[in-house]
């Protein structure tokens, strides 16, 4: 989604802003722009496409100055054109960048036009900058004028505004879209994401909902939603700074696939004793584990698929009902909440608009408590949830989620075991066995990654395919959904997933020699049933790609490509079987020559509805 960077410093900020935009590229965007404020006024460059196109403009015509704002735009209102790219101006001296959506922009646009404002773009953003301009006519204080203008807006936004006057400062505000202030020495910064500022600072102030802040070179003043000045705490960034470095890897996605044994080990660290899950990992208030009688899991996309796997674990081990729902549906319906229900959200970013809205709605309902399983410790989701279990995957840059998913599954398995054990549904011996299995997970993930070069060869067979069908049974069905999502996201091959038992009820009609069928075969009671499903496909000339351990007795033959996955404890199968699917999608995308880390139309952090 859109990204904001802003800076006020003693030095030229152009390079800082451009580097910040490059660091935001992973979020997904289609145009970018920078406005620099200096004694000659506010001047801007904008470009469609990659940030490099903007850098080329700076190369050809440098803009220098010590105050500036910058933006990567992911089109919502109006096509990705230069005219629609931010910053937007009202007059020559006032420029603004914006993330989010202004829902009442139509009405505001009409009102502003009636007052004589001319619109140069189709964006909802342009109304904000004209509103600030209008407010400045009656309110000479820039900060107050911005606050006055914001009162007319409905929707979600984060903004940064610069005005060319004698008081050098940036004014920023947050309502519904994340914004973080970077604190430097005699310089201060703002961005929608810490990663955008790691080249200039590691000290951050996270703005809260409704905050407005003024940034000068010497300090940061924050007003809360009630217009009271607040001292917000400064946090020091402790992710590995190298997260923004691809290292030896060609793409972030591949690097992040390879990181999984390490980050899963980090996710397990401090959460297991020799024989038990340590309930202290949920914080001091772990009493809920005993009380919980129902679980409602709410999430989006890949995180939703992780939730679907957890339903199998929770119902199986803890013997309590568990529902899983996509946040965009949950938030718009009346939900029945049985007594003692845990509300559990899953999110890599912790900033997904629908998941946050669902959490806020749930907090008004009669839930036992809210638990967020999340990767970003400083995120809104973490700050607004009752309890948190961090996934500790480190910064994930590739738009297609990989290590965030397997660490979510790991955290969910820890949670499921803890609930089952605290409710007395798990014997000590069984818990010790599961903990032992969890401890071996990083090594199995490593073994699964070792199949990379084999899977690379398999991927070549997908180069000319337009469709693919993924099949799974039991907890492998959500893994099939996740495999299909990965393939369509980065290789643009249309892919669908079905529970294998549903094949005869419709999708079998699609099966012919042009339709590859990908299936993960678990080594459990469903093995024989799945083998019959595979026969049904083979009999219709379908091309099968089977991922299974060698004890399943499956092998490559005419029409069947067999790839070995390490044999693991049944509970770990969904996690370990994810790896070959990630690698398959990755290599298919490379073969097809797509933009693996920034697939078209997609954004890393979906901060608008
Ligand atoms: C897919 C993907 C998305 C996200 C979804 C939710 O690879 O990354 O489907 O999983 O947008 O995002 P988070 O987990 O940040 O809430």
C-alpha cells in the first residue's frame, strides 16, 4: 500500500527521502513523488512506475532542500498517472502526501470547487490539501489549520504536510493508517513504516490513533485525539537491520523461505520447557487458557489460512469449538459470541485494516479476551489487543508471505497445546511428545528446503500452464489453499484449491492434460482416501505433482511427478509441507519472469479496506 516518508534536517533531505522510498518499495505501489521545501518554494518530481524513474528525474534535475515529503502511491482513486501521484499541492507553497481513503471526498470536492479550488488530479487526497489551504485563510497557525481541516474528513488516513513559510516544520497526522516518527539529532523524520527510516535512525515514536504531530529540527510535539499534548515513548528498533538486505539471494522471497528454520527456532525460543509449553509466553494473564470454551479466529489472506490449520489442532487437541473467518466478512455481520470465547487475530503486519476493524468490533462484544499472534511488536494490532504472542519472524519484505506463515503456524501450535493442556485435555506424556516434535521442527524445515534444486526442475513444467488445481485433505486443505494463493500471487497462474474429497463434486470436470494437479500427501489415516482421489485424476489424463514422504510408497511414473518431503510427526506435516509449495511458486515465478518480490497490483500491508 501507499508509503510516506518525510524529513526535516540540517542537511539536504532529497537522498534520505529517495532511499526511504526505495525501502518502502516492498509494500507495493505504482507511482511515486517527492516535494522539497527550500527558500525558493516547494518543488516536486513525480514519476509513474518504479522509484528508479523518480531517481532518474532527480539525477536530471536535482532538487535540494532541508525539508521534504515523499510518497509511493498504490492507486485507489484514479489511475497510476503522474497527475495522480503525490505530493499534491494547493497553491505553490503547500504540499501534502496521504495514505488511506477519504470516504467523503466527493462531497468535499464539490464544496471546494464551489469555493474556487481547481483540481489537478482524480485523487481523494487532493481535497485534504485544499482543505488545509482553506483553513489557513482563517487560522494562521499551521498546526491548528491542519487540525481544523482534518475535522471535515471521514475515513482512514495518515498525512504529512509541508508549508513554505518562515516556521520550518512538518505537520503529520494519523487516523486509521500507521505513522511513525523517527527521532534523530537535530533532525526528525516520519514514515509509514520504520524500515523506511532505518538508514537515518533507530529511535521511533509510534503515533496513536487521532494523533497530530509537529516535527521541527529540535523536537517533536504530539497532540492526542483530544488535542492534549502527550509525551509518547521512544522505542529503539531491534530487528536485524540486514532485513532490508537480500544478501546472497536473488529475491527477498527466497531469502525469507531459507530463513524459516532460524525464525521458527526463534519463535519457539523461551516458550517450551523440556516437556511443556510455558504458559508465561502469553504474559502474566494466562488464566484465559483454562477458561476458554470457544475460539473465534479472524484474519486475512495467508494469515487466514494459518487460522484454518489451527482449527484442526484446537478442536482435535483441546476439544473445544473453533471458527475461522476472514476479517472483511466478520466485521460486517452480527456475531454470536458464546460464553468464554477467545478472540484470536493473526497478522504479519498488525496493520491490516480489516483485521484491526474486526478487533475493534470484538472489543465491544462479550469475549473472554483478545489475543493477537503477530509479527510486528510495535503494530497497532499488538498495541490494541489484550494479549500478544509474537511470531518473531523478523521483517518480511517479499509481498508473498512465507516465513510469517510458518511462524504463525508454530505460534498457533504452541497456543493449541497450551489450551489443551490447561484444560486437562492433554496428558503429560502427550504434551511432552508434542513439545519434542516442535523442537525438531527447525531441522525438518531445513531438510525440506534441501529439496530446492529438485523443485526448481519441477517448476519448469509450469512455464506454459495457465491453471493449476491444489488438493489437500484435513489440515492439508488450508495448506493447499495457501499453495494456490502463493502460485497465483507471484506467477499469475490461475490456481484453485479443493479438499480432495470435493473433486468428484465438480472440479473433476476441469481435469485434462493441461491441468496440473498439485497435492501434498500426509502420512495419516487419510492416505488411502487421497490415493484414490489421485487415481481419479490419473484416469482422466491429469498431470499429477505429488509431495509426500517416501513411506507413502508413491513415486514418479507416467503422468506423476513425485517430490520427497521429509517424514515428520503428523502434527508438523502442515508446516513442513508448506515449504515445497513456497519453493514451487517461487521457481515458477522466476521461470515466468515476473516481479517476484513486488507482484503486480499487490501491497504488502493492506492498510485500507
Ligand atoms: C499473501 C499475503 C496476504 C496477507 C494478508 C494479511 O502472501 O501476504 O494474503 O497474508 O494481506 O496480511 P497480514 O498478515 O499482515 O494481516
